[in-house]
């Protein structure tokens, strides 16, 4: 699954994601924009999270 996610990102952006976190953020944006459904997003999130990806939404800003 990870190879397909990377291929899709690279085809759209014409470059590889800098980090796995960038890949997760890309798919979150696709979900928010209605381009993928919740099941697909959940599967992608689970796969990337297992690999250590952290969403930009999960990072706490310093107080």
C-alpha cells in the first residue's frame, strides 16, 4: 500500500514527499476536499501511522 501512496503523491506533485508526515498531510487534504472516502482515509492513516507518520494536526505548538 505504501508504494501506491508514494506513487500517487509523486504523480500529482512531480516530486517525492520530504517526509512520511508530508504524505499523511497530503491524504488528509484529499479527505477534507472529498476526494477520498472515510474508509480509504482510515486505511491510509493506519498504514502511515504504523510507519511513524504524525499529522500536522497532532503536533502541539509550544505554549
